[in-house]
């Protein structure tokens, strides 16, 4: 039988920093309030909130109410194994982990490189659920060096000012989920490899200055699909060395893509549908190849192609523009549009129809009809 791995290091931490904790809860000469250091290390696989509460067996550190499905943590959680919040096959209210924060970032969730945090129909938030007008409110901090897996999950009242949500070699799958009511930023990604991160059908909403923050680049550009991004100043904030991101079918204010540095770029792309019909009967033509080749814009892409389905429709993801820093404050002046040459290819590899200088735009929702002989 597997033993759950919860290591309580609150007392050990108190011993190691005894001289500091003698002032815990008191206010120093500089006005800073000193707080106790308490950590729960979660090791092993399959740790649920119920199991953590049972293993800790101290409601002053960690408690769980099965009626409300709410757990309350009065300690920092260091996830070295696996922590599960919610279950995808469970009906009723979401399972919630609340952190009893007192000041900005005094409690944190840290997922080590060996750890996994799963949030399936679950939520993480603070007990107080209060945002102040200050740059840093009472939110918890989040650091993921391991794996974050979210499906219909939510993270709210986080202190983005003190967090690096995904960093380095972190892996993440974020689907149908939300980051909201956060100070500073909603989701910060520091030197991550976009090939290790999937974000789609989600909301990245900050009550602070920045929504999505991309700092540096650890490999491929970070890609966000079919999501909503919003914040007071920048829906997307690019900083550090050579940050790169790709927004596909996302909702955001183009004027709120901002840069803090001379390099980097954001590709804005859309999934576009092309309906191929016959000139004589206006009927859909399945099985034909639709190609798009970049003809204008920075570093034009090679040929992209797919085939029409039974309804005669083909879908292609095409870049509308690339946004880069350093030209003007006006985002439209910093955006370089991309144009494509479209072609429908027959079975004999010959072109049946073409369309020059096609520019994909976010407002274009209806399929583009292409007529072939």
C-alpha cells in the first residue's frame, strides 16, 4: 500500500531560523512585519487535498471540509511529488484550495522539477479574496519548475508581482481554464520552451498591469490559442532577451501588446476557412489541396497546405502580422502585415484556381469561397 508523502517542516524551519522567528508577527524598526516560515512538502504520487489534510492532521496548518470541498492551507506548499486538486469525473462544486495569506506572497505554491500540480475542475485562490490598489496585494506566489496540468481549472487572487508561474524547463497543459483577479500579472512565463507548453481556450485576465508576461525564450515561441487576454496596461508584455510568442485565434486589444526591450516579437495568427466549390454546380469539392504561400511580410513562411473535407472546406492557420518593438508607440505602426498567395491544386498537381495578396484578419469569420472549374 502506497504511503502518502507529506513532510511537515514548519518546526524544522523554525529551528533553522530561530533568531529571525523570535520577531515573528512583530514589526521591526523599518516597519516590516515578520511572519513565521511554515512549509509542507508533498512527495509521492496521488496526493489529494483530503489525503493531505489527513496526513498533516493539524488544522492550524492544513484543513479540508468535505461538505464544501474547500481546503485551507496556512503554510507554503512545496510539491515534489504529485498534488491533485479536483477530479474531471466529479459532479457538483469545484474542489478548492485556499491559501491563508496575510501579506503579498507570504505563502506560495512551488512545484519543483520533479513535481506535478493537477487542477481538474478545481481552483486555487486566497482565503481573503481581496485586491488592493497597491502594486502587490495579499495574493499567494506561484512557481512551477515541474509540470502544471489544468483542465477546467482556475487560479485567482494570485500575486503576479511575486510569481514566476512557469519557468525554465517547466511543462504545462492549460485548457478551458482561467487566471484572474491577480495583481502584477496573471500568467508569467520565464525562459520557457513553447514546445513544452500548451495553452488554449482559456482566460488570462489581470487586475494589475500585465496579462501574459513572456520573459526571455527557452526554445520555441510560446503559443496561446483561442484565449482571452486582458490587463490594465498590457494584455501581452514582452521582456528579457528575445522573447517570442504566437497568438492564434485570441481575443485581445492589439494596442496592448507592449515590449520592454529592443528585440522579440509576437505573431498574430488566425485559423481561416476556405470553401472550394464548382463553377457550374456550386457544389463543394472534397479532397482538393489548398495551399498558402507567404508573399509579403517579415520572413515569409513556406507553403502551408491542407485538403478540403467532405463539405469542401479547408482550414489553414495563417499569420496576420508580426508585432515588434521599437518603431512607434502606436501598435498598428509596429505591426507588419503578412500576405499570401492561395492556390487550389488538382489531382494532376496543376493549379485550378488562385488568389493573390490574401491577408488574414481577425474580423473575417466567414469562409472564403474559391471557385474551380
